[in-house]
C-alpha cells in the first residue's frame, strides 16, 4: 500500500483525509499543535462558517481577491452545494443565514470537528500531534519528511499548513516560489475627531473610496474604538491588501456615509428648511442617521444650535459635503484576529489546478491558505479548502 503524508491538521488536511481511499493509501496527518482544527474551532464566533450559499461558480470566484481565475475550474468540480451534500451524508445538517453564510444547525464548530475526527478514525488515519516539520527532501520517487521527533517517508505529500512562514521557507528551499505574505481582512485605524466616542454606530449603506488607489467598496460600515470597520472596509482591505501594505497602512479614505449624492442631500436640507423653518437643526432626522453621529457631525462643522431658517447656503453645503464626502486619514490597521487571513503563499503559476499538484515536483500537492489564494469573510476560505482537498483526494484515489 502506498503512503500519503498530509502536513497540517486543519480544514484542508482533514477534509482530504476524510475523502481518501484507505484501501489504497496509508495516511498520516502531521500536526504541530497538540489538538486539531484550532482555526476551524474559533471560526464564525465558535459556530464555524462552513461555506457560503453561492452556488454558481462564476459568481463564487468573485469573492476571491487572489485565485479567482484558478478556482473556477476547482469549483466546477466541487462547490458549496457539494459541501451541503457531503455533510448531510455524514449526518450534519447545514443552515443558510440571511447574509448567505452557512453554519451547522447545531451552531457549534465542535460538530464539524467531531465529524472530521470520526471520518479519520473510520479510515484508520494516523494523526501525529506536536509534530513540527523542519525539512522536506525528495529522494528518488519518495519524500523524506523530517520532524522535530521523527522521520517519515511518503509516496505522495500534501502540504496544507495554512499561513506558515516556516513551511513557506521549506517550500522555497525545494524550489517553489513564495509570494511574500501580507495581511488581508483588517480594519482601518483612525483618530479623526468626527468619529470620536461614536463606537458601535453603523451605516448600512456606506461607500468608501481610496482615491490614491482608485478603489471603492459599498456596504455596511461600522465605527469602532479604533477607527472604521464592517464589510465595506474588510472588502477594501482584502482587494487592496498588497497596495495598502506598500503604503505602510497610511492613506486617506473618502466616506459617503449614506451612499447619496451631494446634490440630493443639499435638496433634502433645503426642503427641510422650507417645510420646518423653526425646527432646530439638531432635531432633523435624515437618512436614518443616529442622533449621536448627527450631533457630532454638526459640532465638528462648528454649526451652532441654529434653527433651520438660520442655515446659510454655506452651512447646507458643508453638511451635504460631510455626509457624502468625508475625508479621513488612516494611520494603521487592526487585524481581524478570529478570521486572520493573509495574501501570499505558493505562486499559483506553479500549480496544476486540475489535480492541485506541483508543476515542479511530482506527487507534491497543495491545499488551503498555503497557496496564494484568499477570500472575503463569509465562509469562502473554507470552501476553497474543501474544494481543493476534494480534488486531491479524487485524483489520488484514481491512481493505480
């Protein structure tokens, strides 16, 4: 029987092991931690965001800032609907939430972990914990994998180590190109007086723009203790991860808090002034803005407690400009720790995505975030792990 070594006891590694033909492959998982699937355990706030209910591959790949082109063929073989079916066959029902994120009905990541452990036990998969790989060598047709406490030999080797600097160094030493990793999915640090003491206030339809990079995102935005966050910011950080790294995370953003035009806001204020001239500007309710933000905005603009009748054209223009085109200076990032993702990894040009096999070293395969592939939040990174691992398992199972 041939021997398969999987380096990494995470999502990709266990999904691959769960699908391998144990009559063909004697499989060992090498995991450096003392317990498996730690990142999966904390994902989705401990509920495990298994995948996303996007069932059309051409639409699904649009959620991947890096790897979208390569993943199209991968998702044509195994996509979220297949993930639903796979877990259902193992007795795990998944549910779709309003934002299309998918979780186990149990609302516990432990359900997913238990499923993988059960599958590994059924297939007699050996799992070596506290096993850190320190070197890999190709000796004739075999791989020699040296760990901190043992040496293993394998006919096929799968690297599923996630964002591991040590593993990237080893892979580089055996000939693979590593795209330098930089953080993706992070919030923006900002100490502008306009947003001081406004943490927790959200804007469901905001537009954020980085003029220097000519990039823009639309969606919910949240003011935090440290600056601004929310889906719009996270998406912008992912798509521009490398460019923002090159800027040392110091740049200017322009925020349209309400995704409305300057002229329309100006018209609304003029109309409000005509209809309620004696009304205090502080009591005006526009675009479902919270009183805290509205009062802070007016104070920031140094518009005193005027009645609407007393607002000048200049005052109205200042309000309209601030609501639709606020300029904020960003002075750093704050990584989204539970969903930590990097842009970077093994160069995709060196991978055959029909099998996930190295084009440089036969019988060496890759799955998960060890590759230069990353996605937005919402279950997309896990789906890439399942799909890539499944393709490897089916290819290995087909070999004589």
